[in-house]
């Protein structure tokens, strides 16, 4: 949906109110402070009702007149000022550009507001928590990292884009997908995959056309733009979303983050998580059914540790089907990549594996 002036005004008002509150504190001779929700693991909870990770009620105060707080206080306020100017002018800037725009020396000192981008990135995340606005709503974007193809027509900032006519590269998914307007959606479901190489194969095979679906890819963990796009396709266009990953702990984690949200972004789960997503990636039974044993890759310690961590997640440990899957993987002590299917033929996945999964409705929830 296109951004309305009211939406923009609401965001400007939120940032203005933040500044006004600080001004009032200073006018009263008080030590100005910002209240910031705690992002640590201790303040992240799993909501069984909503089936997503949520941020608890724990908060901390960040004071200006505090040696340990002042740097982060100034950085957060600086980002808020920059964001307000961006929204006022209806312009966007990148994470990297934010760093350069804030990198200046405080008058009368030799101290820079920021020394490296990690500081501005954290300040942006803090501002999200303080204002309950996402980075994208603050008009700050990340690099494009994803591709999409399918029988869908959208409008993006006045341009009409047909996802079925984007050639071999597909449409590059932007960091901000909130304001996309869906004009025509003929596809019936969505397949998200963790690997661009798998997407390239399915796109070349025109799998999206044969199965009448949308195919979306990232490189590893899904970006925020992709996760918001998946959420919108499901809730607004009623398209079921299936997650296609390798048979490994990292693929399972990618699915977990899409479905339940992630610990680092628990404050944004309502806008990013998709509890209704289903897993259609490689399972232990597929290794037997498709004779993939010779393609097993032995676990390294980091893989075993990741699996152990996932098994302990509250949102998995009471799920019998998933715990059985984890136990099978643990017993194998190995993983298998989706790319192994190419040993059976370049188009085996698009012609056999995916149609079989869809026909049998062989998904994990």
C-alpha cells in the first residue's frame, strides 16, 4: 500500500515528541534521559498465544549526564534527528550513509559522535525500540539482498513492476517493502529459499510458472525486507508460505527466524514474523526416499552446538514432529544440502521433489 501523508505525519510526530520530552527535561533542569527497552535474552519471551518471540517489559534509562551513557544517548538522538529530516523530505538513506552523516566532531572537543558503523547501527536499533518504528519506517535502508519471480504485478513508488517479466535475475527485493502496492496477484503460494543458487535453478526452469507460485530467495538469513514481504503476501494476499532449506541446523534456524522471529529482532516480531509459515525443506526421510546418503556432510562442532541450541528453544521443545527430526539429525551427525539433488539431474528438484512435496502436503509446522 502506498504511504499516506497521515502515516508520515504520525512518524514525524513520534520523533518530534521524543525531542520535546528531552527539551522539557532540560528546561526543568533535570538530567535528560531516554527510556530504552532491554534487548537482552533475559527480556525476550516466547508468546504461545501469538507463536512469536516478543520483547518483555524490562526497560532501562539512558542519561545524558552519565559518563557511561552519554555517548549512546547522543548517538540515538542524532539518529532521531536525521530520521525526522528524512521523513520530512520523503527521502531514504542507507545504513552506511547514516554513519557518514553522523561522523563529525563535537564542537570544542576532539570527540567524534561515532567512530564506526557498528555504533550507528546500534543507535538505529535503539531508536526502533524507543519509538516502536522499524528501521524502514525511519527511512533507513540496507543493501538489497534477494530476488523474486512469479505471476504478480506491483507498484513501487509509481513504477509498475511485473515479477513474471524480470528475466534471469528476477526483481531485486529492496530493504523497504512496506509501501509496495499489489496490483495483480495470480500466484497461489510462495516458496522462500535460503540460497540464491537454488532460486536461479528454479527460475531458469520456470518453476514459478509451472507451479503457479512466487519464488523468493536470499543469501542465508532472510533480510528484514524479505521477511516483511513474506508476511504481507500471506496476510494481505492470502498466499501460503513454504520455507525451503538444507537439512542442517542453520537451515532450521532460518525457518525458525521467519516463523517465530529472532532474538535480536524480538521487538519487531509483529511486523516480521510469520507463525503460519510451513517447512518444506529437506527432512531425514527425504535422505532415504531420494537416496541422498552418499551426499551426507559430517557435522563439525559448530553444527552440533547449533543443533543442541535449537533443540532447547521453547517454541520447538514441545513440538513432537520437530524434536523427532532433530533427534534423527543428531543421530546421523551430518547434514545434506539441497544442491545434492543436481546429482540426479539439473531439474530434479523442480520436476520431482517440489511437486512431490506439494502433492503429499509433506510440510512441518
